[in-house]
């Protein structure tokens, strides 16, 4: 991947995100969308576990595969936290 002036977020990360999506699709039949309803703490713990796996991997290919897991779990957690944040905003009275 090469960067350049004016490149967008998706332009910079498209290839890695495409790889992360393939990993997600591989696991989706088994795990479904359980991430949408599981405890948020579970996702936070899973993210920490995956980061440790990146740190412990010795080969670049292994680190890359673990980073794809980190990306997917971080995105899942981001979606969940965004939903919680929006619900919190709706419950907060306007002053």
C-alpha cells in the first residue's frame, strides 16, 4: 500500500479492510452476529486478548493475521459503543 496526498481513509486502508472482511466472513457462519448482543465487556476482553496475540506472534504473517482479528473486534466494539452512546444521548434531557 502506498499513501499519497489527498488519499482518503478508505483509500489508505482499503486493502487491509478487505482482508479483515474476508476473515469476518469466514467466521460469520459459525458465530453469526452474536457480537451484537454479547456483553460489551466480553468484546473488550477479546480485543485485549487479540492485541496480546499480535504482540506474541513471531512471524510477520502471524502478526498480520492477528491484526485482522483486532480490526474486526475493534469495529464490532465500535458499533456497539456507538449504539450505547446514541441511546445515552436519547435518555439525556436537553438543557
